[in-house]
């Protein structure tokens, strides 16, 4: 297991093989998945297994677990990946356990991931995308330094686009 980055309250690290159930259980809370793409358990299992394989290839992009530094409890997951709609840009994504909402953890994670995403790469910008109604995540992105950059459509859904430049 490798730590990707950490803040004073959060450890962001590679998932362990035996954390599949923890990862899958995260997506059973309707509040957590309200603004996420709909995925089956099998699709999420494949995503998790692909993330484990990706660790052998890259530390710049991937899907990682977020853990509470004080008690090592699972907080959620975050990712950096290529932004398919704009070659050269990276997309930040995350989902967080409900009990951690409203405590500034999302902003803390986003700032750490922006720093990690720019470190050792030449990407000019990192984007964050939310559903139009996900005001809480939009505020997280803004507090982390992202600026609204219009809207975009993905999978026939209108989404809010945010961006931060190097």
C-alpha cells in the first residue's frame, strides 16, 4: 500500500485488495450516489480491480481511498484521470461517506489532489464536473480554487464544469 498524499486530517492512499467490500458498501448509501453515474455492483468491482492494476503503472492518475488520519476509518474515494473531452487536462472526482459531509474534508481533499495532479506533470489544468443540482460539490470545488467554466454534456446529461489552472 502506498500513500499518494495526505493532509492534516486525511490520508489518500492506494486501496488494498481486501478493501473491495468497503469500496462497494460505500455505494449503497443513496445520499452518496445521488449525483454519481449509475453503476452495477459488477461494474464497480471491475473499476476497483482496474484501480489496483493501475497502481503498477502510474501514481499520477488513479482511484484511491480516503481515510481519516485520526482513526484510519474509510472516508470515501477520489480519483484523477484523463479528461477525455480535452486531451492534456486531468479530471478530479470524488465521493465521500455521508458522516464526513459538511466538515471541510472535501475541500481539503480537493486541494491535496490538485497539488498532486500538478506535481510532476505538465497538464495545464484540472477540471471538476458536477451535476447541475450538486451545489455542495460545486462549493467544494470553488473553495479549493476552481472557477466555473461553463457547462458540458456527458452521457446526455448537462453538467457544471469547473477548472483550476496551474
